[in-house]
C-alpha cells in the first residue's frame, strides 16, 4: 500500500512498518530458521505500542460524541489486554519445545488475556446505539447478523476447530473450542454494527477498518495447521496480529478525523434498503460446500449439491432484485414526502429535520436560519396567472439552491416563502451567504415571455447548538418583516426589541456620531496577485442592531436624501486613509451614487479633498452603478479632466448600457460578480468592449483559483474578491502591503 494513501501520523506509519518487518521475518524463518524465534515475536509486542496510544488519543478526542468516546475507551482497555496476551504468548512459545508446541493453538496466558479483550470488544460493540427500530427491524437485524456468524463458524470449524477436536490432548481441544466461540461472538457483534446505521456515533470508514481487523484476527487460527508442518515455532500470530494492530490503528486515526456535522462539498450517502453481507455469507458457504462435495465419488451427490447451490443462487438473485425495486420505490416515496412538488426543494418536514440535526450536533457550533419572502408575489399571480407565478418560484428556487454551500439546506416552506439552514455559520458567514442570495436574485426572471424583477426580504436569526428551532424560525420571521421596510432586496439580522423602520431616522445621527467605518478590499494584478489598490466599503456599527452591511442602509440613504452627506463622509475618510499609504502607485476606489454626481459642485468638493490631503487625482477612482447622461455627465467629464478616474460598477446587470458609455465615457468597467463566478461569455464580451472604447476592465467577486485563472486567460489584468482577501480594516490592509505580492 503506497505511503501517500495512508493518513498522516508517525504512529500509523510505524505500525505499517512493523507489519512489513514481521512478514519478512516470518518468510525468512519459514524458508530456513536462521533467526532466533524471539526475534519473530518482537514486532508483535512492538506493534501494541502504536495501537494503545492511538486508541487512547481517540478516546480523549473532545469533538467526538460521548458514546463514541466511550466505545474507544473500551477498545483501549481491550488493546492493553491484547498486549499482555502477546507478551504471554511470546514467553510461552519461545520457552517451549517443538513437541510441546505441536498442535497447540495458543498459550493459556494468551487465551485468558485475548478472551477478556474479545469480551470487552463485544461489550463495546453491543452497547452502541442502533437507533430507533421496530421489533421487525431488530428481528431482521439479528437474523442477518446470525447468518454472517453461522457462515464464519462453518469456515472456522472446517479449517481449524474440527482438527483440534481430534487431538488427543483435551487442552488443545477445549482451547480451540473457546477460541471458536469467542470468534463467533465477535463476528456477530461486528455484523450487528456493520448492518446498522451508526454514522451518528462511528465513522463508517473506521468501522470498515475494524471489520478488516476482526476478519484478519479470525484468519490466524485457520493458518496455524498450514504452518505447523513446516516448523512448530511458526505461529501466524507473528504476522496476523501486527496487521490487525495496523488496521485497528488506522481505524482510530480515521475516527479522530471524523466530522459530526455536514461538510463542505459532501452530501450524505444514500442508505441501501438491504445489506449484501448476509448474501455474501451464503455464497461463501455454498462455495465451501462445492469444494467439499465435488471431489466425492458419488455422482448423485454431486448433482444434488450443485442443484442445491444453483437454486440458492437463483433465490438470492431474485430476492436482491426485489429489494432493489423496493428500494427505488421507497426512495421515490421518501422524496415525495420530504420535497416540494413544484420546486423539488426540501419541504417544511425535511427542513425541520435538517435544522434539528444542525442544532443537536455535538459541540458549540453556530447555526443561522435565513427566511426569504418574495415581495409582491401575489400581484404576479393575480395579473399574469399562477402558471407564471410557478415559473418564478422555480427560478428563485434554482438560484437559491445554486448559491448556498453543500452543508446548507434551502427549503420551500410554502407559497413564496423559502428558508435556508446555514449550518456552522456565524453572523459574518451568514452575512456572506445573504449577500450571495441578494446577488443571485438581482437578475430578473424571464417567465413565459415576461421579464419579472425579483424583490425579496431576508431575515436572519443567529443561533447555536442547543437552541430551540421554533424560536430561531420565529426570530428569522421577525427580521424578515423588518427587512421589508428597506427598499430593494435586503437582509437584516434579528435583534431583540429592534425596529428597523427607524433606521432611516438614525442614519443621519450615525454619520455625525462616528458609527460608520470603512473596510478595504484589495484589488490585485493577475496573475501574480500583486496589490494594486483597494475598494473602500462602508459599514455601520449600530449600537443595538450590530454591524449592518451597506445593503441594509444605502437604499434608505438614497430614499431619504442622506446619500449625499454619507458619500461626503466616505470620501473624506477614504482619501484621508489613502494619504497614509506612502506608495504613490496604490489607487483607491470609492463608491458614489448618481445623486452625488447631480449635486452642484461635486467635482469641486472632490478636488478640495485631494488638495487637502495631497493626493494625486490619478490615485482616486469613483465607482457609480448608473449615470444620468443629462445631469450626471458634466460632473463625470469634470472629474476626468481633473485626472480622477470614473468606473461603471456592476457592469452587465444594472441600468448600464452601451448608449450610456457612448454618451458619457468612463475610464473603467467593473465586471459584475454574477459573470465572474459563472462560465459566461459576457466576461470576454465586456473585456472586448472595454478595450475597444479605450477603457480598462476589473473583475469583481472572484472566489476560486479557477475563476482567477480563467479571467487571466481571457485577458483580465486585475480583479478583486474573497479568493484574494476579504474586506480588511485599515490596519490589516497596511500589514498586507508590507507583504506584496499577495499570496491567496
């Protein structure tokens, strides 16, 4: 097995090396006994060390559920007993004569210690919860486990126990009988665990490795009759047990790395409606039956045995086919019961299950709930018909499902209400998720020839493990209705006692009282990620609502006319910060509105600020999403004549148009993130347009290295987004400048 495929860890690599050394030593002495027999047993004793340490570490891993830690504590005790048994067997074997070893399976000391270890393992396996199951399900579980156990018993009897019972030494016979019983109990316990869903307590991969270890442990007694004729000192334990220790150690490492919450990019595996393990057991016994019966002299016996095996095979195949068909039917029924028939999203029932699972996952983990309501949806149904309304709902569902993480769940509660479980998301991560939803819903939906703009209100409730799921949903509902007071698609977090209708009145006070602050997102060069400048982003540190993103108050500022003093505050703060960056090549982008451009003397105000702080006009870029050619174009022309650059933001999705660019030229186009994050030919088109008009183009919203590489291949020279850096405080951005070029 290649080293690169093994989990990291010196102990595990050491255990694998010990197994390899034990195998080499056994082969050497089997060919010619040149080594002392004690040397062959030393790897076995050494192999217990990594095993004991790995099991102890796993039993002390805090993020594992309590039943899991208890299971591995029991196994740790079993490993100590196995180590003592290995020492006892070593002493017994090395000090015994060949005559004393002949026919002897294991020593009394090893039998005692290993027997106690097997009983501890059986106890730990049987104590594992099997979940809520009916009596019928439990009965079938024990039937399947019994089938596997009986099949293993047949093999052990045929290859080992029956030979030992024929020995004249009764000690040997009773010893092998005890080993057989213990092995069968262990197989039954392992089969019980394998056949049930223990994923909430044990890692599936770890349990498969434990199963391999137990299977290898059962092979040892079978191999003893094969090695004894070569030399009575050759015990398969010297190789088999180090291999058992290696796979058991690997299982402990896998268990420590297991995550007990949904993981990014990982979907829950679909459970089979039946297990193939009992059928494999039946097939194994049938194969053994053929192997025993076919060499017989009686032709009639051969025909009957072959026919019995063929009939068994046909019945098994027929049963498996029926199980598969039933499983497909059950999956369809389950999907219908847990998913919305129109959008195919999870419905209210499955949403509650996922939310409860997120809130009951072990550990103190953040969980957020986002409730999304489509505004004015009733008007679509009333004016255009329910068919168009259904198309709108389907489109919204697809967009929401495409913009969430794999560990999150988006569901339709009913009507025009959707909900998202943001598992493991703190308030900041919930903000990012909500911003992705806002971006996803920005484009109108084309439904039956109608272009339908989407306006949604999003309420977010921030919680933790152990919170009441009903309470979180109510809080999200309250926040969602408060978000309806904001123009456009917006989101708000739930705050006890908050009334977000008063935000507009509070914004003016916030500008004067210093509640606003700026973050700076780097703009970098492609492909070397060298920092070229930054975009200034405003935030509101509200005394009761917490930190509010610009989507929560910029529309209010536009509606109330506070956008002008807000923009002036942002410009002064941003240019003042730019003055502290001594590198004259760094540029700063600041967002302004079309209303600012219509203000008399706006360009003169910018010129005064640049002169006051000693900033070259070329270092400032003003970003605007739309330009009114009649009233705004004179300000744009005056700013450009001063040397200040003007950029058209969110190009491709907003009200920007080719006519706007020809009537009022700008210096830069900023590609909207919806084109950046999708393989959309518009990205190349925007770059071609910018070059043809003598402008530069900057890509926004880059979140992955693939997106960055694709944009560079298209010809983009600069970009910004979370892949390079999230918005930074002035101090963090200044620290970043000392380390350019930037590593993503």
